[in-house]
């Protein structure tokens, strides 16, 4: 399952974000597209963690919202 989020991340935050999200064992891959206007965060996961990821990002003062088709 691929989860897609709109963020306001900067490249310097990439390591921090991956560290924050590493607590989710279901996550298989994390990718951030810094060139996209929405700074898209793509996560490959074994299950739907959308709400958990948004909550965890916001707890760490990082803007994150689900990007719908």
C-alpha cells in the first residue's frame, strides 16, 4: 500500500522525518520529493497508517496532510 502526503519539508529535515517514522514497523520505504511543489512524502506500508503518520508528524511540528487523487 502506498500512502501519499503533502508536506512542507526541507531537505535538511529528511533524516529527522525518517527517524520519527521509524517507530512504525509496517513501513517498508519512505521517499520525499523535494522538487514537487507539495513536497510529497510517499510511504510504502504493509497497512494503512495515514492517521498515525499525520498525528506523529504534527506531534513533531511538521505539516503533513493526506494527498488525495
